[in-house]
């Protein structure tokens, strides 16, 4: 009995030893697989989110405030395209991308019109100081950009072009203006003109004298309208002849529109940041001198 008990106890101990050994091995394997799974999870978290198979979070675009825009083309597109056309041509108003026009218009005129607009017309003021939304720096960017991008030398064939502005002391010959208008302009703009009449209260109430003068000086190449040099009158129109034509059309305005025109052409106060930059060019005579100097420089 004692010997049998000894063998039984020995077998029991051996079985316990085997079970303990198996348990320890299982526990060790479980820890290994757990550690391996943890490493895989860490590797996935560190690299999986950057995988190209998953959409990346879009980066937030930097928002540019309107007053911080300094690109000429962006400023022109946002503020000028509507009336003057994309890239300064093809619009309902004056074509700005036109070397002949830019050779004749004084730089200060561009600055003044952008700053103050043209009261009584659809051209609004754009300067912040006048209720617009452009800073003085942005106004300068537009003025310089128009000149630098679109101005080119113009051959006036040895002629001195008429001044952009009408001389303050100019005398108007209405009879001569009517004659020139019917002879030169009436084919297109007379009562039966192919383009349409200009001597109507509706048109003359909207168009300023300066707008009409500018149209005669530079023409409208988009519409096939000739300029002061190419009008079929036997010779280029002189300053006096242009003044007479504009004066004749101006005399046909209704009284109310004529009074509004006088208010419209009243001198505008200079913008405070212009300082001595414009000098005497703020006056009509000064602007004419600046325009002639600029033109002569381009001829050279």
C-alpha cells in the first residue's frame, strides 16, 4: 500500500508539474501576442492616418481682407470690369486698355475720377474717404497699373494733339459746332444715323461734356468710331472744332440736365494724401500742360 501510494503521489505531482508548465507557457504566449498586437496598433496609428487611401483634412485657406489686396488685375476685375470690360476693353463705358486714350488723359485725371467718381453719372467714387471701399494705396495701384500695363507710345504723325480738357476761356461757336456735327458725326449719330442719335435729352442728360470730348478725341475702336485724327473731315479736328461740337451738343440738353452738368463739372477738392504730387495739374490748365508734356515725351 505504501509503495502504491508513493507512485500515485509521484504521478499526481508530475501531472501538476505538467499543468503548471503548460499554463506558464500559455500565459507567456498570450503576453507575446498581446505585445505584438500593441506594436501593430501603434504602427497603424502613426502611419495609417497619413496613408494616401484616406482623404486628408484640407488646409485652411488664408483669407485676404479687401483692404489688403494689392494685385492690380484683381483690383481691376473686382471694381472696374462691370463698366470698362474685362482687361479694360469691351465694356459699355470708356475703353481704358487703349494707348491713344492713355496718351492723352492726364494721370491725375485717372486718379481724380477713381477717387471722386463723376457726380451725376453712373461712375461712383471708389476712395474710402468718399464712401468707396478702396484705400489711397489701392487707388494708386489702379492708376499705375492702367498706365504701366496698357499705355504704349503713340505716333501722332508730327501733330500736337488737342488738350484733354477744354480750355477754361474757350469761346464756343454753336453754328460751326452744328455744321461739323451734321457733316462728320451725323452719318452715324444723326436722326437717321446707323448707330443712333446723340442729340437726345436722355443721352445728353447722362453724358458729361468731358465724356463727349474724350469720345471725340480717342474714338471708340470697339465700336468702329474714328478719333480726332481719322474723322472724315478733310483734316484732323482742331481743339476749337472739338470744343464747338461739344458745345453744340451741350446746348441741346434740357435745363435741368444743364444745371446738373454745371454742378458735375465744379472743381473737386484734392484728396488729402496727394500733397504736392499733383501740383498745378489739379487745375484744367495745369492738367493740359501735364498732358502735353507726357505726350511730347512719348513722341520722343
